[in-house]
């Protein structure tokens, strides 16, 4: 099988084609694709399955936390 040869040449072990679905879902979720669109692309009937497929990277989550705004500065209120 061609995929096995490619993986061996690349030094990738313990890879299943199914892993690519998880990678696709994760990258698309972190790129901002709407959850409903991702659900359709993956062919899931239930949004909970889509959530299981999409894994958010720690760096992505840290960046999201950094964007959280708590309260509003006085100068920003009047603007």
C-alpha cells in the first residue's frame, strides 16, 4: 500500500488514516470554521461527535484566554 510506504519513509509510526479526520477537524475548528459547517463536512449527524473529533491545541486556548476582555475602560465607554 502506498500510504504505508510514505509513512515509513517519513518515519511516522502508529498512524491510522482515521487520525487524519481528527487532524482535519481540529485544524478547521481552530481556523474558525463554524461548528455546524464542520459537522456537515465530517458527515456527523450529532454535533457531540464533531466536538469529540475536534481537539483544540493548548496554544490556541491560551490565545483565546488572552483575548478575553473583562470590563471596559472609562475612555472606551465614552468612545
